[in-house]
């Protein structure tokens, strides 16, 4: 069965956060439902559709930014009570808009994630998780890294309370809560209820997932057949299903992000295909909406996708436009509520009905024209009013506030950083400035025109100035950059939206000394390792701040305990780093001498700034140099071969034109001609890739002998000659002989 969905835009509210839109339960099967949504203005709005128009049921006054919106109620009854999280407060509303709850939590940070199950309320701020029952604090947990989402396995189906935290360090932390009684339902706060008795909680276990998890959801909305099935989506676009048992997790399936789509912000389960089996609805931060059905082996199969212009913050299946027609309802970053409906646009009908439909359309078009004329007149009035006030001697200028959603993340697949900028209004241009050498890479879905300005890097440390001019109505821009490890500084983006008066917002992103390293939880301890040891009069917080300065994906707050160990992997070379530190001591181990050298230089500099005397010692493993060269070998060999093939393309094309055919060429050359477009495209996508590898090998050569106290920079030209006529054995022999 083919799935054909037609887009319908219903209304626009303010800027929205992920998981802030829900559909209220329907009164009967496939009846129209009401939509409730909260925005950054603090407004909660509930509306339904009537004769093609959005009609408000209720709308609250503005307040604090709404970070989450969930439905709740007594277990095993329709979940009709509306709960919002704003700041550190939880507020509850009935489906008619009457506020029945205002609960100020004891959290010192703003609430980032929320889940409601009966009388239990699960909240998380950046690092702290709290569990409440009937608004009474039960227990909390301090996470080692940022918490992106929180959920609990269905308590009505399982004999235990099992909260799950999705943490930024690519880990799902499964908690265990012991309780003796069950409360009657969150939302009946003012009624007498039997309170739960909790004995305690702890981490049951941790399980690693293939990317930083951003969203959690119960499979099929109820945890699947076992009640333990949990869906997760990651910021790098991967999707998976995991069964959370009492002893160990069972990974059931995973969808890799091979097409480089956006990160996942929301998921839902709903039978949009109509075959009696719930499908998986997915919303991504690049505006892509996907529908996955399940085959006979319960593996997901993509059935439908559609690209919208903004990131999808919430998604849910239901029926809001017209009785009997299912649809996928989404909310976007700038606040649009949009439906992808099964209702056909063109209807087959008799002459009488056709006239009726045409009359309805005419009335709708007429009302839209009247509304548009009123808006144009209002804009004209406000513009004249602004012009008059600006010429007054008492004129005051106010900079308009524009919300910008930005994300700066490292991609493991191609060792590059993605900078995603999303503005609530259209973007005019974006200026990119960097005080460290970086490469700007091509992005296929980027339609902006880029121009480069000349820079004087020697006098003002300005290595890059680039301007992206966006097309009309572009609200989202994605850029890709690649940095060089050891060279660190700041990347700045100046975003100018298409609004009057002209304004610009500056955003800053740190390029760290070991910028291409990514957190991991397992490394190969059998590799030949070099060791750097620091000792001195420094605190645990100070050495942690140095690690945060040097490496990405390290939590800003020092972890609990007296000692911590972090593992990292270089996304470009696949080398490893082990970092273990405590008060007065730090030990860093890597199979790449250059990594140790960068750490030694940067940490010495940071300690000197704070006037801390460091004792530095190191152990160099000669075998690690050959090991690193072997890791570089396949990448270098591939790039050299690619460069040679690209150089031959023009000459081979001339021969082809002159001879009229390619039969006389050897198979290797014929293959190059056949793949010419693909080869040139790949070569274009990887600017300075070969030079980057040459630079890494040169740094490795210099760093090896620097630890021995020998300066070998005069031998670098000879090294480059060997690389130009590359042979792995000759290169290793040169390293050994020098």
C-alpha cells in the first residue's frame, strides 16, 4: 500500500522546544482531536479545527519559556490533563484550560525534560534527575554528563519503577526504584490518595548507544509486547530499539544514518498506514519527517518521508483536520503546527457537490484576501509610525530580539564539525570568522552563496572570513568545517536576519586543541601507548577545567568522586587517548605521540597562566610511531591514488575526443573515465585532505624527536620528498634512520 500524505498548515505560535505539542485523546475512534502546544513566550494554546479554520479552546497568558509539555492522569484512563514545565515550575491544566496545579520544584536549574506516569513525576535539569510522587520529593540522582531526556517504563505493566536517562555521553542510564505502594494518579493532587512508600534508588546499569541520545519513547506507546521496549534517537541521526530488562539491555535493531540526515528530535508510534500495526513516526532537526513500517521480522522499513523547511520539534499521529482522516501532526521550531493528512486534495464528486466545494474554496480565498489586506494595511501603518518616531528628537532605538537555535557538533564519519543555525525568521546573511586555520567543506543541502574575503593572519590572527548570502525564506543554514589538532581558538558566526531595523547576533564556538577527539567508553588497551604524567599543587576542579579546555564532549562540571577516567578516539586517525586525573595528579596515555605533545604544550601553558608549578614526566614508546603510521597508511594511499586519478581525467577526455572511443585504453583508464564525475566530486568534497595527512605525518616526525631533545625541522623537506613518492616501508625506514 502506497502512503500519500498531503500537507496542511494550521496555525503558528511562538518558537517551540522539543516535545511541547500533544494531541488530546479523541472522544471516539478517528474523531477529530484537539491540539495543545506551548511556546517560548510561555503561552499554552489548545485549539481544534472547525470548517477548515483553527478555533482556540483556551489560551494562557505569556510567562516563562515552556521547555516540555506532557499529558497525564489516573493510570488506565484517558490522559487528558495537561502539564507544562517552565523554569523550575510545573503547572497543570484541564482540557478546558482551568489551572489546577502550580508546583514549584526544588530544582536550582531550569527543567529540561519531563515524564509523567500516574502519580509519579520524573524531571531532569542539566545534570540532576528528580522523582516526585503526588508532588512529594522521593529521590534524586546526579548524572556524570548532561541529561537530554527522561522516561519511565510503564508502571501499570511492570512490577517496578524503572526510569531511564538519555545522557550526552552516549549512555542510557537505567535507574532502579524500590517502592511498596502505588499512588492513584498525578493530577489528583488535591484528592486524598494512598501515597507511595519508596525505599531508595540507584543505577541498575548503563548501556552505550551509537550517538548522544536526544529523545526517548516507549515502543508502540506502551513499551511493546514486554513493556520494556524503548526507542531512542540520537543527535547524529541514528534510531534504535532496546529492551530494558532487569539484568542487562538487549539491543534489538538500529538504523544507521547513512544518508547524513539530521539529528532526531521526536518520535511517536501511530498506525498511519492503516494495516493494524503501529508505524514509527520520526522528526529530525533538518526538517525531515519519516514513517517507518515493520516487516515480518519486526525490522523497520522506510515507507514515507517529506522535507519541511524547519526542524521538527514534536510529532504525533492522530486526526485533527477532518473526521475519519488520519494524519501526522508536527510542530516546527518557529511554531508552525502542520499536518500531513491522508485526506485527498482532489475529490471525485457529482456536479452539485463540485459546486459546493468550489463555493467553500471561494469563501476561504475571499476571507484570506481580506485578512491579507488588513495585515498589509497594519504593516504600512506601523512602518509610517516607526519612520515618524525615528525622526523625533526623543527617538529611542530598540534592537529586535530574534531567537536562534544553533548546534555545533563533531561528526565521526568524516571528522568534521557541523554548524547548524536556525532562526525564527528568514536569514539575510551569515558571516563566519575564525582566528585558527580551518577548512570550509561543501554541504549538499546548502543553497546559500558563499564568498571569501582576504585575511591577514600574521598581524591580526584572522585566518578565515566568509559570507553566506541566503536565498529568500531560508531559515536554516548548515555549514561544515574541519579543524587542525593543536591549533585552537574561536570560530564566530554573525547572523543577520531579514528584519528591520537591521540587527546582527554574534555566536561563538571554541575550537579545542584536540578538536577531532570524540568520547568513547571502550578502548584497546593492547595498543603501544605513550604516557604523560602531571603532578603539582592543583585541585581536582582545576585539572578538570584543563581537560574541558583541551577536549570536546567533556561535562563542564567535575564528576562526582575523587578520580575520573575518560576515553577518547580520534575521528580522523582512529588513535586513542586515556585520561585519568585526580587532585594533584593527571595521567594521559595515547598511541599517538602528537596527541601527547599537544597536551603537554597546552597544559603547561594553562598551568603557567594560573601560576601553578607543574612537574611533567613522559614515557615514549617507539613502537607507537610505526603503529600510528600504519593507521595513516590506508587513508594516505587512498588520497594519493584519488589525486592521481583526478589529474589523469582531463588528458583521458582529450584522448577520448580525439580517437572517438576508449577501446584502445587499458581497463584501468577506462574505469577512470567512467567514474570521472564521481571522482571529481569526491576530490572536491575533501579540500586539502592530502595536505592534512602530510601535516600529521610531519608533526609526528617532529614530535617523536622533540621528546628526545632533537630538532629535526631541517629534515622535513626530505620527508616531503619521500611522501610524494610514497612507500610505506620507505617512510617507516626514514623515521627509524632519522
